[in-house]
């Protein structure tokens, strides 16, 4: 991951959660809940690696749902921006969660051993990557055979109606950026427009992932991709 990305997210760390909820009108919580649902395996005990965890909301959603379902899930939540992890640590500490471990790590060069996780998740990471192929290789390396990857992110909607809605909504996001962090939130809009979702699926299949499935979320902007090693 680049230093530019680290600086961008360090700048907005203190307002990251508020802006996510505000700009999405709370829909981001539903998207994370959907991703957490995909992370529920048939087995009772397993390990999850949540990369680019940011302030930890996806890791917490997985933990809460797993406990509701009576599962014993160990979660390692990593990010390469310490400013973001400060808030993740505060959330985990406040809830006294012993099964979530927070670590500084770079998704392009993970410290995690090979074949050590049953599930790898990532929320809103893909658009920040300079080397998508390298990230996919790292995910495949740390997953156990038969393990599952769950990628939550955003891209330009596909239907004409959804595209019109997103185009109008983009103006609102750029306007809000004027009062927050103009560079960061203009980047948000631009990165959504640039992201190649079909290219992601092709790259995953080319690197040996099976059952590569994409699931659209509300408004067609959000999506979840799941696949198995």
C-alpha cells in the first residue's frame, strides 16, 4: 500500500465513521451486516482475518453475528494505518472482546502464515490498491484450502436508473467534501467510477479461486464478491 493512501486515511481517521454513516445514510451498516453474514461458516470454531479493518466495524459485525449464532470465532483485524487502528482498539477495548486481535499490517506483504485462516474479509479496500493481482495472491496464500474470501466494496452501478442516481448522488458527496476533506472525498467518488468490478472477478478466477460470485447491494453501488480457494 502506498504512503499516499496511509496519509489520506490518517487525515480522516477521526471522522471516518461519522462520514461513512452520513454519506451512506446508514446503509454502510447494512452492507457490513451482509458481509458478516457471508463470513458465517457451517463449523463452530474457525479463524477470520479482516484486512484493512480501518476502525474495526466489519470485524465487530462478524464477532457480534458469530456470537448470536453460538460460534467461537477468532478474529485478527489488521490495517497499515495506526491512526485508524486507534479507534478500532478503543471499540474492542470498550466491549472487552478477547477474541479480536488488532495488528498493524500491510495487505500487500502480510505477516500472517500461509494457510492459516478459514475466512479473509476486506471492506472498502479494493479501490485503494495499486496492485490488485498482488493482493489476490496474498489472500490466497493466507487462506486454508477450501477457505472463503469476502470482499465488500463499491463500483459504478450497472443499470441506467442506478447510474443516474449515482451521478446525482456524486454531486452531493463532492459538495460535502468541501466541508470535510476535499481530496479524500473527491477521491471516493472518482475511485468508485474507476473501479473495474468485472476485471476483479477475472483476476480472481485466473489465480485459481473457485465459485467466484458477485452480489449487488442496495442502489447498485455496493457489492460483495465471495470466492473459495
